[in-house]
C-alpha cells in the first residue's frame, strides 16, 4: 500500500510539472504573438528594404538589379503616405486597396505628400509582377523602382512590419504565414504622424480581413484636414 501511494504521488507530480511546463510554453507563445503598434509621434523602424531598381532598357532580358533602400532614404525629410496590406494578388488588396491609392495618387501629391508607398510582406519579384498584373504604369527611367505612381515596397523579411508592431500570422486560417495587418499611415520625416489600423487592433489568425479605415478615401479626408 505504501509503495502504491508513493508511486501515485510521483506520477501526480510528474503530470503536474508537465502540465505547468506546457501551459507556460503556450502562454509564452501567446504572448510572443501579440503585436503592439507603435504610437503616433514615434520614429518608424530603421530597416533596409531589398528592392529592385532599373539599370537598363526594357529590351534587356533582365533590366533590374538589387538596390538597398533604408528607412532614411525613403522617409527622411519627406512627408509620405504608406499603406500596408496582407499580400500581393489577394482579393481586397487587388480589387480595392491598391487601386484606390493609385487612382488618387496625383491628388495626394497635391495635398502635401512627397510619395505614396504600398508595402507588403512579399519579395521584390512578387511585388513587381503584382504591379504589372494591376496594370500600373511603368517608369522605365534608369534608377526607378519600376512604377510611375504608387511605389510597391517589398518587406519580404517582415522587418519593417515587425518594427511597426503590425506583424500578424495567418497559418491555421489562411496558410499565409507571417504577414502585415492592414493599415495606412502618414510618415513625416521618419516620424509617425497618423496611423489608421483596421479593426481597431491586430488579431492573430483573424477570420475577417477588415477594410474600413485604411482606404484612400479616409486618407484623403485626413490630408485635406491638415
């Protein structure tokens, strides 16, 4: 009887430790998946974007080469609009989000904006093919990033997205893996002037993909109020 009781206690303690360990790991995973967006007024993350720049005429078989662009290259001393979305070629991004900004590009430029960027956690090759599929007008000047109006900014390693606190993971829901939550922002001399986050906050493995406040219309209203 004594041997049985001792064995039972050992088994109970072992199970308790295993449960506690598993719970702790689960808790850590949950905590690590929470993204906290940076606050308005904060400096945007200092990262390097791996872009492709034109180095030759369209007749070349491969008229592009790699070009590193830093946060300072893009935002220092400038006031820019940046909108970010879950992925190139995805439905809402292709049918509404990007087209809305493309259609209003010149109007935004006339409202005190130096440039408009579309960011996604995709590589430069995917972003270019998406732009071509969207029939964005190409810029064939040497040194250009490929398109005349809205510039497609690849954040393939999600470095800027994580720094902005906008990283979300769609794995069990859509199989996307790590992507950016949908948002739009005004960046003024590397400082976050204004931020519009869809749904009021970031949700991991979200079922809905809200699109209500990061659209071009909302951005135009904000720019017009300044």
